[in-house]
């Protein structure tokens, strides 16, 4: 891939920028990237066409693993769960973030906002595993969530949120939303500080209310920041692993099984390396398919 | 700016609410950690006699000393090398722009979105064949590779903004490409480098998947990987689990609070460029 050094002395005189020597500078990065990312990635694709238990001989099965992925309802459900998580990981943080950022725009310079900047970042700094542990406790049958519900007279709703078939996936989603809402709020707030205040002044003078202002000025100007928030959170949702691993291990039943966790179980517990790899390829493609169109959306907005 | 008084009040209330929601899980963790070991405390209740000893107990049970050392070693193995390689490649793609640099860069760019789960299976067999399974190298080497896309894209963005004249002047003074890099461009890349270092530190420290797949011994893992093992071992003793989790959070939280300005700036820029 790289061509370190070839004929660099000859070209250097004519190309003052150093021509091929650049590849020499890029070589270390390319070598580690190729060894520990590109090679495994290609092997994932290769494994996905085989039936292999990780130890013995492997058999070529063509597209069978992929066929199973779309026909086996349990496997396909993991992908649907990932999309359901997007609602919580992306939609809620972005909408809530937009709403909060727009509301606090006026006090963005106050001392309260400075403190908030630090506090809202805490979930970004801790490992997701820790977030999972905290919330498993909050959402347990004796946890704070249920205590609050009982306190406001909704004791009938209490349950072990992460253990209940109906609420486990949304409960996992709430954990993700908690982690990401601060990041989205602050990203959007930073974007808002770049909007020319004169726009808002003009809108106010024209008699626009906060809602109109939000729709006609704030949202359109934040196109790029919204794109970034959506990209980051969608990747977090589709590739979720840590939180689910800690909070539910994919249960109850398979209600919270996501592709990342299923790959882990298939490859390292059930020894179905081929199937795990097919799911991994599907996950990589899925992430690209969701994220690449978003990039176009943000680029167009900024240019 | 025209902002009505009512809006300011609503803004403040909303902000305080959001902060409360963010902080409550931490408080709940702290309060629960003070209950007697083995009990099932309910919600947010202050214990009758706070068991501060739980922290000491958890410190021992988790082997915190060894964990700190292990995570520290892994960070030392990952961050400086990633910075160096990322900076060199970023310099090449952003400033030297050798023939074919566009294709090279796009290959790194595509790696930005790659979920780690996508390559974890072959990575396991590769690391096993290299004889590195259950050593810290099993986390360090793949992480350097996995951080390359972000590091290269980040540093390229910095070097692309550096003026050509700067290099021209150094060239006229007779500087070779390496000297140009080492003496002129690296010293000017301080802010970009330090933000990148913060991000890489955080992502290494919190790395979970690689740790649990490639290293069995929690004492050789990252902090997050060790926390996973701690939960498996002590998951039934809620107060002890909470105390242990809090202890494991202390190092990152401390560093975050000390460098919070840089952290926030780095994370915000990081997600925009990533």
C-alpha cells in the first residue's frame, strides 16, 4: 500500500513538498491500521462465508450465514432492537438537547450555565459499564425509580424495569439517553453561540415568539451540529455493547439482545464464528448505510 | 440580546432539572455504598450508621492498586505511540500531500465509523496466534490500530490549516522534511495534540470490549474491563458493588475535574470532527 522512499531524492528537487517522502511519514500509522483493523476486517468478511467452530476444520457455506441472519427471527430481532434503541439513544437526546439548549440560550453566559457545562459532561467521562451498573441499581425493584413512582401515587406501575419483558429494552434505552443527552445539549449550545444574535433581535422586533424563533432560526442554523449529534448517537445505538452487557446481558429472554452482544456470544460462547462474522459484517454495513447519508446532509448545509 | 424575564426563569429551572437528573445516579451510588454490606437498601435513603469501611473493603476486593497500575501501563502503551503515529500521518496527509494522499486519507476516514464488534472475532484469533492473549499487549496493540483513524483525521485537520509559507521559509533555511516536522510543525501543534491526548486517554481507560475478550485476568485489564469483572464477582452484594464502582470512577472523575475546561473543549471538538 505504501511506497516508502522510492525515488524520493530524484523527485524532491522538482516537488518541493517532499513528494513520496510523505508515505514514509504515513507508514507507521498505515502499518498498525492495516495489521489490527483492515486485516481483521477482511478476515471477518472471509469468515462469514464459512461454518467454523474456531478450533477444527472450517467448511465453505457460501451465503448460508447471511440467509440465516434474515430468516432466523431471533438473529434478525437483534437488528430490530438496535433500531429501536436509536429512538432512545438519538431521537430523545437530540430533541431534548435542542429544546434545552434553545431555552437556556439566553443564560448561556451565566454562572449556572458554567457549572452545568461540567455537570452535564460527567456521563461522558465515566465508562459506560459504570453507567450500566448505576442504572441497574436505580431501575431495580427496590431502586429509586420505583420509590419515586410510589411517592407520587403510581405504586401500581412499579416493577423491575430491566427484568420485565415489556420494559427492558426501553429501560436500556433510558440509560443510553442519560449518557448522551448532556453531550447533545452542549454540542447544540456551542453551535447556537455561533448564530448571529442580530437574527434573534430581528425576529423579536418582527414579533416572533420563542416557538417561531426556534423553528425559523435555531434549527436551520444548527444543521451541522444536529448532523453531528445524530451521527454520534446513531453509531452509539447500533454498536451498543457495554451498557447492555452490564445491565441485562441481553435478557430477559432475548428482549434486549443487540448485534454487538450477539456477536460476542456467538463467537466466544457458542463457537459459531462464521455466523458471528456475518452478523459483524451486517453491523458494519448498517452503520455505514446510516451514517454516510447523514454526512451528505451536514456537508450540504455548511457549504 | 432581548430575552424576557420569564424565559430566563424557565431556562434556569430546566437547567437545574437536567443537572439533577445527571447527578442523581451518582448520589444514589454513593448513598447505597454506605449501607451495611449484603443489605438491599431501598432508593435514596441515608443509612443509620454509614459504613465508610465499605470503601476500604472494596478497595481490597477489587485490588485497586494493581488495577490502577495496569490501566496506567495500558494508557502509557497506547497514548504516546498513537499520538506520534497519528501526528506523522496527519502531517503527511494534511501538509506534505504526497501523490495518492487522497486515497490514503479516505481509507482512514472510513475507519472512523467502524464498530469494534465488527472486527473483534478475527482480532481474537490474530492476537492468539501472535501469542499475546492475556497480556496487556493484547489491548495495547489493537487499540493503537483502532485509534489511528481518529488520530490521523484529527491531526490532518490541524495540519491542513497551517500556512504553506511557514514550511517554505524553513525549507529555504535548509530544513529537511523531518526537521520541518520536528522543529517547526510539532511545536505549533500543542493544543491539537493535548486535546487528542485527553480523548485517547479517556477512550483507553474506558475500553471494555477488547478487555473482556482478549484478557481473562482482571488485573491486566483496563479500568472498565476490571469493573465488569468486579460486577460479576460481587454483583449480589449491592453496597460493596456500589463502593467498588465509585472507587473505579474516582481516577477519571478527578482528572476530569482538574482539566475540565480542556476536557469539555476536547470532547466537543472530538465529536464534531469524529
